[in-house]
C-alpha cells in the first residue's frame, strides 16, 4: 500500500474530470423557452388534445398518426369533441402552428432534439 | 432438490421472456390511436385489388410526357440530369425494353416503336415486399404495394428484387434539385437522401375518392379500377380487349395490363 497517495490523487482527478460538465454548468441553466402561439392557433382555441398532453405526447401521437395513415390507410382523426382532422403534420398541425421556428424549433433546440420530420415533411409556410 | 431447481429455472426463464417481451413492446413504442379515433374519409375509394389497363394505342410521346409530369410534379419527384441519379415513378419505355419476354425481330413497325408507359405494377405477389428486411415496403389489403419511407433503411434489396426497374434510389437530397429547395406540391412530402421510392398508385388520392393523377391526365388511355369486381369498368375493358402484362411468367402477378 505504498502508492496510497497516488491512487487517491488519481481517483480525485478522475472524479473531478468526470464531473466537470456538471459543476461547470451549475447555475447557468437556461429557463425553458416560452412558446409563442401563432394567431391561427389562438383563433382555433383548442388543439386536438389538451395542451399539456400535446406538449408531452405529440411525438407519440404523430408516430401513431403515421402508422394509421401509411399502414392502415385511416387518415382522419376524430378528437374527443367529435371534430375531425386530417392526420397530417404539414397540412393540419402547421396550418394552425404557422410559426414553426417559434413553436417547434425553439423547444427542440432547447431540448437538443433533432427530429428529422422536416427532411421530408414540408413546412407550407416556409418563405 | 433437483426438481425444485428445475422448476425454478423454468419459471425464471418464462418470466425473463415475459419481461423482455413487455419491455420490447414498450421500446417499439407504437402509440396506437384507438380504432374509433382513426377513420377513413367518407369519400374513400375502396377495392380488393386495384389495377390499371394502359391502352398503348392511345399513347403518344407528348401524352406520356404530360402524364409523367402530372405525377412527378404532384409527388415532388425531382428532375435530375444525371441518369444514374434519376428518380421516376412513371416513364416512357421502348416496346422491346418494356416487354422483354416478347422478343420478335419482325415486329410490326407500329408496335416496335410504340411509346409504352411503365410504372410499378403493384404486383399481386410482389418480390420487393419479400425482399424488404424492414417491412418498409408492404402490400395493403387493397393490393397496393406501398412504401413507408420512415422505415426505409436504403438497403436497396427491393430494387434488386423488382424485375421491372420500378424503383429509384435517392442518391442525393431530392430537395437540392428543386427550385429554391422547395417542392412543387407543398401538400405532399418530399423524400430524403438514402431512401427508395416508387409509384404509390396515388394512395393519397384514393383516400379521398379521386382517381390517380396519371389517369386524370391520360385522356382516356389509362383505365383504373377494382380488378376483383366483375362489374367494374376495368374488368369490362379487360374482357373486351386482348391484354398483356410485363414478365408475367415470373409469377409476380402484375396488376398493370397493356392493350397493344
Ligand atoms: S413492379 Fe416492382 S416495385 Fe412494383 S410491386 Fe412489382 S416488384 Fe414491387
Ligand atoms: S431499400 Fe428500403 S424499401 Fe427497399 S428493401 Fe431496403 S428498407 Fe426496404
């Protein structure tokens, strides 16, 4: 056990390095971005699901839509209130949420997620 | 002791299997929309097996161009100069290339030079579907051989399997070839680099009761309908005319018929 000192120093340096990103970034966390609703979305008042549920589950919902549309050929979504929607990211979601940059991208950037929806799906309002 | 060890292992094995299955089911994470919440449009056109008859006597080079353009513009199919990168859903083909199993060195002039239109045959027994390892290519209940671009990994097994060359691969981002990177029909998605694509028999149009774009543009040269319905127009046309199919002897069961 002659190297006790060296080992402890090594472990300490290792622990410091590994935890570096954590303590370096403490206190610098940015607040979650405020979502801006486009006028079209405000005018529509309700989304297809309650707001909280949309925030949490829109990705699963879109995944469900895609299976339904592509696999089953069922393209119409019936919301709780009986209202019918075309299951389409470009033609339904973005009809109301016309501000993709402020609505979708802002949060995705914050969360560091990079959905590849837009590689194929078109943002109809894009200039 | 032996017995209980044995049964313990059995139970442990079965439970491990159960846990794995359950967690996998979760991992795949398919979020199924309850059936009462996902319905078809009231105007939907349905069939047991969609098919097409192409009356080649009515085709001209100009009409073929018009038909292909209507399909390609509406489906955001890019026009690429490099032949190796070309993407096509419906295109003109020489008779001897379209019907390689009818070789005839003394073919009637008119037939030999007839501008044939070719597209995916939406085969009844599609080899592309068998080849696809991800089920990105699949056959719908109405016979349409469709692609789920989300699932395509770009392996191109399907292209090797299709005996008709009906499939194209996106060697580059198709949007690069579009004006300002913008698709011609903003209501329809584009594809992305690394996926295969082909004709979809206008599944998105049938879903709202419309005929495919090519049929609409064809001035009567293309007849579309339900092959399984004896009283349909397409069956009437098939009854009254001699038709051939491309490489039918391979057993693929093409659903596109040609009056020559
Ligand atoms: S023509 Fe080719 S791509 Fe189309 S269904 Fe037949 S094998 Fe598949
Ligand atoms: S390229 Fe795509 S569609 Fe074709 S076999 Fe591979 S995964 Fe399936």
